[in-house]
């Protein structure tokens, strides 16, 4: 009996969503190594890590919202607003400071998150509609009231930090450098993991995503949880946006817009169910990694850009089919 | 301390203009198993909500364990030891068994963090109390209904429950699971926990409850030890009318409406042959998985037969899809009206004409006036308890919803109507109404097939009953030769 339970557990681990994504990633890496061995080395990992950086921060936010049974399409607009408005403010006011920029962007994000929290938690508006609205509202406000031109002349400290590296690797092709900002998503992963797994607040996010009525009847404060979710996400999105600016060493109003679909796809590939209640940090990391490995290496392998779009689309569809087939199998499996 | 745990007196509650409770008294002793019975819409659920603090009463008094509450909040009720297990159990499908059980306890003790070891210990202990054995690590979405219920019971007991109210606890359980549930209830009773079971199923009331309270139209109409109630008194109290168990024997003539010759569908049924005459009511029954429902689905084209022939009015027809079936005048009232028969969010009226919208189309335009007339007509003709066709159908009780499903098909003027479980989850009063409607149909020359596992229903309404066993036709019997015992023996007989 115990033995049986153990083998079943091992079987479950090997057929879990995360493992399937790991298989796909492994398959991709073998393929890449086979086609272009020189592209396969420490540099690849560093490049992938760097390109994952902000996307992972956004994906963790999106994951929290999806677990709670919602969907957030407003974060690109929020991130854009926070990074552009913060940069503009600092440039015009002539102040400098990396930490300060994060604080300002995070505070702006908090305020914007409060807006989403109000619409979802108090007004009970479906999350997709609410965030579609705030997305357009905030992006529009940015363009009308704050500005449209790229800001490339960052204050010196902020400009400098983008060139700070944790470590560098010398390869034949050149130098690959790991930005210091890689620490941010790593810390965030740990925080989100602890939050979701070991706090009642985190469990209440799962609970309202599983069944909001049950959560209410069980005595969870659904409204407070929703406010927390959107405000927390707001802060992280603000910081994520600022990171994006510091890395690129310019702030612009368009580049992040439209990235929400890819982020949602990464989260869903990572095993979060779009219907809510399921998802975890490891899966999301893997989902983001997969999408970045594919898009980065296709460039290196010389695959035309439109083929990349096609392949990533294919990957998303396959990934989501696997998730939903598995969910269906669970639903149809004999009940215990 | 007296042995009365809960005492409510003169509870009144109205919603808008409707008075749901008109001064109800109820008393529950410690360790008592009481049944609260009544038809849909009698105020049972409102009363539970008042007791659990979800609704505040307009008037009346709630005394729990000697303490009087002026305005009972849900938290007060929970702290006083009142737990409600709802029909959907209010479990979280995405969380494990252990967490589902322990969650409320942790929430009530205001913990900020989760200690997973403790969660498992709590859950294990709670399950041991009622002798349940469910793997702790499994997600609740994988559990059977019976085990979900056990999880809900474990959770209720953890909150130091002194009164557990169960809303229709046996609806989706098999006979064996019901027996198991009753064992658990007796175990709770031995520990001094009172249980109130809300139901409208008679047999269960007799098996488990000691005392009975019956509500009708927001009033308590009868109360007493269970052995003071015999079947007729129970039904009379619940419905307010004498319901005779009339036997209906339709007069059939020799015109065949439907001839089914050797139809099969792999994995569902094989080689089924029968005829349906004008003025005839044919019953089809069998155990779950015997293929009884699948025959109905095949005739309606949802899961068409793969071989055999079907003739209607002497002409061979092909039924490959629902569209084919409807073209040939076949209507089908599905087993699960909520998911298969109704548009829950849409108005009652829209539901009544949902299957016949095309007939209102004149020259590319919908005749709204005619549609509206039909809606009113059906609400009146079938005495649907609705003020107008406008409210969404989900606001109606099960019996009234089922009448609307019937209306939907009657409005298509069917030649053949197949009803799968026509009175599942319908109260006795509406059941009688629905049977009357069927009789009217038959008198108008419509062929009616009733698929059901409600044996008295079949014996009362059908001329003949087909018995399915393991996908094969096991026999066709005249109901004049049958009674309930004989029929149930035939069902389970080994072929």
C-alpha cells in the first residue's frame, strides 16, 4: 500500500506539468546543440537568463492573478507608465538614484494596483474587462499627459547601473555579461514561493481561485485578498518596469505594450490553469525559460523572425493542449 | 443547562414582497437527529440561512445553547457550534484533502502561516473521528461526491460543531454511500452532536431521523416523532393536498408512432427493438450503465445509433444528429436539466421558445408578439409559478424549471417526446403536475417515452416497461403485471 503510494507519487512527479516543460526544454537544447554546437555554452545560459529577467517578474505577477481566478492584461501599461513617468520625473527634477527610482516606480505601481483592486474587489467587475479598461486608461493617460518621446539621457547613476555585472563569461563569440538585476527576479521567486506556500494569505489566493463562493462561506476575506493581489502585483510591475528601463538604458512608451499575451502563455505553459486555482513558481520559471530559449536561439540559428512567431505560437498551443488534456483526464478519471 | 441546543421562535423573514418565513418555531435537542422537510420554495433554505446567520430574521428569537442572539452573524453561529454542509459542500477542488479539512480551523485560529505537518495531523485526527479514510495528499477534484461530503463533514467537526445542518445530503449518493453517511451521522449523534437533515425524500427521513418538522409556504405545518407520520400524512403535510397514487392506463390504438428495429451503438446498447403506439406511454428502465439513457440520446441524435432502423409513422428515418431528430418531431427532456436542458441565465420565456424560434420567423423577421403570447400561454397552461416570462429561469424551483423544459418541447409540437428522468429533484406537487401534463399529451396522440429509475413513477404512468440490462433489452412487461418489488427484482437479475 505504502509502496504503491510511493510509486504513484514518483509517477506523478514524472508526468507533472513541470516535467513535461523540462522535457520540451531538454529537447530544444539538444536540437540547438545539434544544429549549432558553438551556440551552446555558458553564454547561451547567460543570454537566456538576461532576456528572461523582466518577463519572469511580470510572469510571477500574472501567475498570482491567474491562480486567484483572474487574468491581468494591464501590467504592460502599468509597467510602461511607472518606468516612463519615474524616469521623466527624475530627469526633469534632476534627481538621481537607483533605489529611489525603484521606490517611486513601486509607489506608482501600488497606486495603479489599488485601482485594479477597487474595480475587481469592490466593484466586482470581471478581471479581464477591468484590466482591459485600466490598461487603455493608463497607457492613454501616459501618452496624453506625460509624454511620448523616448528618454535616453538617464541620470548618471541610473545609467551606470545598467552596465553593472554580476559576472562575465569570455567566449569565442565575445563577452557575455550577467546583469546585476538578475537578483531581482530570483528574490521575487523566493518571496512569491513563500507567500503562496506558507502563508494563509497565499492559501487564500488559491482558495478564491478554486471556488470563490466556498471561500466566502469558509470565512476568507475575498475582497481584502483581491486588494492585496492587485496592489502587490502593482508594486512588482512598477519595479519590473523600472528594471526594464535601467537595463535598456532608455524609457519608452511602446516597447512593453503587447507583451501580456506572451507572459500569459508562459504562465499557462508552466501549468497554471486559466480557470484559476492552480499554478506554482517553478512551473512559471520553466514556462518563461522555454519561451525565451526558443526565441533567443532561433535568432542565433538564423531562423527568420516570422518563423519564430509561428513556432512560439505552436509551442503555446501544444503546451496548453497538454495542460488541458491533463486536466480533462483528471476530471474523467475514476474518483477516489 | 437544558438539553435543548437550539430554539428559534416566531422567525419571520421576507424578501421584497414575498414572505418566505411566516413565524416558524423550531427546537433541536443535543444529539438529536431531526429532519426538516418541505417542498421546494417552502422556506427550508431561508430557515437554515437564518439559523446559520447568513440572513437576519425580520422578527423572532434565536437561542443557542441558552444564549439569546439579537442579530446572529455567521461568525456567531460558527462559534456557537452551528455548521452547515451545503449541497455543493463548499470544498476547494484545487486543494488537497488535508488542506480542505484543516483550512477553516487555521482560519478561525487566525494563523498567518501554514505549517504543513500540522495541517496533515489535524486532518488525520478529524478523519479518525468519523472513521473516514481518504488519502490526504489527493486534490479534492479527484474525489467522489461521497468523499467530498466526508471532507466537508470532517471540516465541520473540527470547528467543534454541536449542530450540523446538512442540505439535501443524499441527492447524489449511491445506496451504499447513503448507508455510510448514516453511519457517520449516528456516530456524531453518539458524541452528542445534533444533526438536522434537510430533505424531501421520504424513505431517508424514516431511516435516520428521530423527529420531523415539515414546512409549507413559510409555516411549520407539522412536527413530531417520526413514527407518528405515515406516508400519506407526510405527503399531505408537505403538499397540502391529498395526492392519490393514481394509476394511469393510457388507451393505445394500433397506429404505430415509432418502430425501432435492432438499433445498436458500441459501448452503449445492442440490438434494441421496440414499438411505440399512438396513445401509448412506454417506460424504459435499468440500472445505471444499463444503456437506458443512451437509448433516449440515440433517438434524439445526440449519440446516434450506428446500426438498426428507426421508423416513424411507418416511414424509415435517419437520425444522425439532433437536427435530424427535431426535423422528425422528436423532443427530448434530458436527465440533467441544469446543464443540458436550460439556459439558466436567460428569462423563463426565452427558455420556453428556445427550441422553436424558427417557427416565429416570418420573412426574415422574428414575430415578437407571437413569441410573447406563447410564453404567457405556457406559463399559464403548465401552471409555472412565475409572475411573468421575464425573470431568469434559475430563480425558479426544480419543479417549475422542469415544467419549462417540457414547455420548450411542447412548443415544437412534437410527435414523440422522450423524457429522461422527468421528475428527478422535483417535489411531489410538481411531480403530479408533470404527470398530468404527460397524460394530456398522450391524449393528443403524442408518443411518450419515459426513461426513469423511479419505479413507482413508471408503474403509475406507463403501459409497458422495457428493462435494460448491460446494454441489452432484458424484457418488455405490461405494467398491469408489475409491482415495485417485482420490477426492482427484474432490474438487478443476472442475465
